[in-house]
C-alpha cells in the first residue's frame, strides 16, 4: 500500500491540494485553502525535481507557513467586507425600529415582543403598550427611548 502511495509521487500532493480545496468549499473559513495552495505548490516542485518524501514534507510545511503568514498579513490590511455586516448581530439589526412595550419599563427595565421573541429593554419609565424606538444595544439588552423623542 505504501509503495503504491509513494509511486504516485507528485500526484499525492495534487490530490491533497484538491481534497483541501474541496473541504474549503464545503466548510468555508478561508483556512484550508492556504494549505491546499501549499500542497499544490509542493506538487509542482516535486514534478520538476526528484525529491525524497522527507524533503517534500519540509517543503509543504514551509510553504504552508508562508501561505498562512502572507494571507494573515494581507487580510489584516484588507479585511473582508460583507454585504450584510449585521447578519449575526440580531440586536443591532433592530436599531432605529419602533415597537410597543410588551411589559412596562419599571426601574429602567422592561420588554418588547419582536416576532416570536421577547427582548429585554432599558430606558425611561414607560407604561405597557407605549411606543418606543430602539436607539442602541448592550449585548442582548436593547436601549430604548420614547418613539416621539
């Protein structure tokens, strides 16, 4: 079995590169891609030069490290931007919207109903049913003020 794997030579690296790039597509996170590129580059080197497997591993490790460090440096200077930056921040998505209080705000705290979810709110004393506007968040607690303010 090992002889069959070693007989593939550079194709081992190309297969590993393909597997890593497919895994990146299945579970995206911009991580496995760099190892896939390093495996492909190692494969190209092995196609050109006859290198023993120990040096192939060293090349792969070095290229992987270089790819990850270069990607990290590039992504720090050019962060990825999303067309929906608040996608995973539900509380921030509600800022600017108005709702009726489900529970009165007493001692600075009350609640509203948004769809099937009840949110805790903080703001000035207001009776149940009063119209409020969300002006900010503190974690999952919404900061509110009267809608007319």
